C-alpha cells in the first residue's frame, strides 16, 4: 500500500513542468524550444518523457524565472542541486523533488510568513489608524511582547533573506511620515550593560525595542558576522529618516567598549563607522566580495540618512580624523563596488554641505582640499556619474508601487528582482533593490546636486574674509635690516608656491566644471568629456575582458566534455566493430568447416547430412553465445553510469530512512538471537532424545538377537529331541 502511494506521488511530481514545446523546421524535423534538440515527429512523445528533456525543462524554467522555478537558483557547489531562495534548503534538480519541496510544511510556512509581513507593510502604509493598532498590538499567550519587537527579532535572527526584506518593509512603512512613531521607537534606545550583550536568547523577550536594536548593533569582532549589525542598521535608518529630533537623540547614545580595559565608551556613530571599516577589511582579504556584499551599502545608507540635514551629526563624525581618511580610501578603492564608492562620496559631500565647524582641521574647505589632494575632483565627481548609471538608479522598478499581494505575486517578489541581474551579478547583492527604495535614491540625487554646487562655492570664496597680517612680517627685536629682508623674501617665496598650488587646483576644478557644462570654451568641454569618456571606456573594457575570460573558461570546459563524449562514442563504436568482425570471422570459419566436411564426405549418403547440420548449428550457437556475451558486457558498461545516477538519487532517500531501519534491524537481530538460542536449546533436547532413542534401538536390537538365538536354540533342542 505504501509502495503504491509513493509511486503515485512520484508520478504526480514527475510532470510538474508539463510537456515541452516543439516547432517544425524546414527539413521536416521538429526542434524543442526549451532544449534546442532536433528530432522526428514519431520521437516527440518518447523524448518528452526522457531524462534529458526533463532536465532541459528545469534549466529553461530556471533561466527564464518561470514558476515555480523562480523561487530557486542554481547551487554554486553542485550542478545537480538547486537552492531554495525562500528556505535556504538544497534539493536535487528533479521535478519530483521540486514538487515535494514546494508542497512541504517548511516551504509553505516560510511563504506564509513572507506574505503576512508584506500584507502588514501594505496595510499600515499611510494609514494612521493601522499604525496605532500595530504600535499597541501585543503577541504571545504567556509573557506577551509588542508586535514590533517580534518583527525586529525576525529581522535580527532569520536565516532567510526574503523574510528580512519583508520585515524591514514593515518598519519602513511604519516610520514613513510617522514622526510620533519614530519618536516612540527612539525613546526606547537605552544601552544595556556589557554583561547583558551576550545574554541568553530567552531573556530578550523582556527587553525593550531599543535595547534589542542596540544589542544587534553592538557587534563583537569575535563573532565574525556583520550581517546582524547590518540589519539593525537598516531598521535604525528608518527610525531616524527625516526626523531631526530622533537623529539628535541617537547621537547622544554611547556604547561600552567590547573590553572594559580598552577605554571609555564611544558614541554609537563611531562604532558604526568602525563596523564599516571591519566589513571593508573582511572584503579586502579575499580580493573579492563576500556572500553578504550588501553589508557595507546598508551601513553607508544609515550614515547618509543620519548626516542629512544634521550639522551636529556631521560634527560628531568629524571628531575622529581617521573617518575622513577612511572615506577617501574607500572612494578610491578599486575593489569596492560602484554603490560603495558612490555612497562614500555622498557621505564626504555631506561633510561639506552640512559643515558648520569653524575649526581649521574640520571646516568645509579642509574637507574639499583633502578630496582634491587624495582623490582628485574629476575622479570624485566621476563616482556620482558611475552610480547614477548603475542598475538601481536607472531601473524603473525602484519607483514603482508594490503590487497587490497574491500567492503568485508574492512568489515573484521572492525572486527579489534577480531576473534583472544578468549583466550585474557581481556588482551588488539583490537585497539592495529592496533596501534602496525610491525615496532614498531621490535623496542621493538631490544631495549630489547640492554637493557639486557647494564645492564650487567653497573653492570660489576665500577661506576667511578678514585679512590678518602674519606676525612673521614684523621685525624682531635685535634683528638687523638685512636679516629681516631675507626672512621677508623667504616668506614671499613660500606664499608664491602656495598661490601656484591653488592656481593648479582651481585649473583642475575649472576643467571639471567644463565637463558638466559650466566651461567657457568648447575646447575645454571636449577635453573634459574626452577624459570622462576614456575612463568609462577603460572600465567597460575591463568588464568585457572579465566576461571574455569567463566565456573562454566555459568554452574550454564544454570542449573537454565534448572530447570526452566523443572518445566514449569512438570506444563504443570500435567495440561494436570488433564484435561484428569477430562474428564475421566465426561465420567464415563455420563456412570453411562445412566445406571441409563436405569434401571429406565426398557427397556421401544421407547419414552424413545430419552430422553437418549438427556441426553447423553448434558453431552458430557458439558464435551467437560469444557475441551475446560480448554485447552483454558492453551493455553492462553502458548501464553502469545510469545505475550510478540512480544509486546517487536513491542515496538521499535511503539516508533519511537509515535511523528507523537501523532500529528495526537491531530489534530483528535481537529477536533472531533469541530465536536462535531457543532453537539451539530445542536442538540440544532433540539430540538428547535422539541419543536415548538410539540407545533404546540398540537395546531392542540386542533383545531381538537374544530372542532369535533363544528361538534357534529351542528349534535345535526340539529337533534333537525328535531325532532321539
């Protein structure tokens, strides 16, 4: 019964993607649209059920994001595996396993949670009553906790990227145009003691929203994972967005050092910048982006949102001089993505346009001067252009409203717009298309215009409008006129060098202004545009060369596989040819034997005919047996690969049943041992009974002999008496 149900289940899942599509060619043959295979009309039904066709349908649906394959992606570690983007599970690349997975409880629960979070975000967006209802909602039967705390716990602890995105969308909808809600959440931001940072998981039920959020932000380098900090940073950016009061409140938060001996507590902003530097160092170790490549952009988004229209936040950021140095290195880092360099450039620009400091080492002119020396204004402004040309800024989807939530729509959203990443898979993580929403992109665009205008203004105006006569010009007491004149000449030479330096910087700034249309001559405009075009072409050439290398590697792999299959085909063809040659040689030997027999018989009587026929039949039978044996060997060799595939596909199912089977076998073995012991005891008894029976038989035989002897003696006695 169980076998019948299992076969029925496999039959239902084996045709999950339906039948392939065929189109008729000019030569009368048919071509499969999904796999490109050409075949005759009579072979379409057989090909539709073949393993090659079913795998081709899976590959086609995976490449074109067709349901339900839009919720899966290729496992990078194995070509025969698929990775579920909703649950993170790995399954075999077969329709039966896909059908079982999408109908499993784990997948359906994850999908239900994702849809529920999306619905909550849509319901509270722009609805004050729904916002108040969510803010006052409590969950749980025993110790109850606010619903917002539960959603925050999902963000900090879920292993699913899609659940993080959906839960983050709830906080975005809650904080958007909701200053009271933002203030309420910000008021709970109270740092916990260092001893409570690594408290057990069960104790966070009694923590406030802000304490739990700060616990997620208080990352320890020993943990080796910045993703939790990144997710908490995303939530904090929603809490502070367009709310100066919340920004000022968060700015006063100080966190204890990971080790008390390292020093006094530091501001939360400085700790966030430290995490950004740690993420950058972890990326630079490999020379390539890690799996969580969205960590740096999300932390940069928090800093950009925090510094926007907040001079006190800019002043706190500039309190540590290494912050500017790190941002300059990040902007010029060749390994960083377009978004990381662009957002770092925006962050530097905010330190210019919202800078109210009068200190010489922290004012706007010093920041612009550092950008010009370390990066170059042309290269600096080029980062904005590259970011504006990137996918996130050019895609129209970033500004589209969310679709009405149905099961099919939610399944398409689970894909996180990965269908648009064919040419930019190495540029950014697909989560960024959801985290970087249209309002944030518009903020970046408006900041870019203000940054360009402010830098030109800083360069066009002197640093100080009050002319102060340096004390070096005054003659010192006891100094002769000649020495005074020499010192004045040295001072004038120094001033001339500084003026030449400033003229050179102004020239580079004028050249950049020409590139954006502010130049006075066409030659300057063409020179600036040519530089930008050359740098763009260099970047395009590097990307094209990387793609060419990947294509070459893929081509070499395909050629090696083709040569391997060609060698196998040649070997099989040679084996078949040798078999046919052996069969022909046997036929010829048989024919020669027949001729020799006929020649020896010389046309004899009919008695020789049966002998020839028997010899011929025997030779044919022997030749047929030899050919069949060789053909069977060849078929065994050909079937080994298929048996290996079937064994590997069955191994996973067998492993799942190993535990129960082992227990069953253990019980059976114990029962067998008990039965064997009982059987041995009964056998011993039987042996004893057989021994006793044998003894009885021997005694009976002796008695019979004695009786026969007595009878004989009696007969002899009687005969002797008669004679007498």
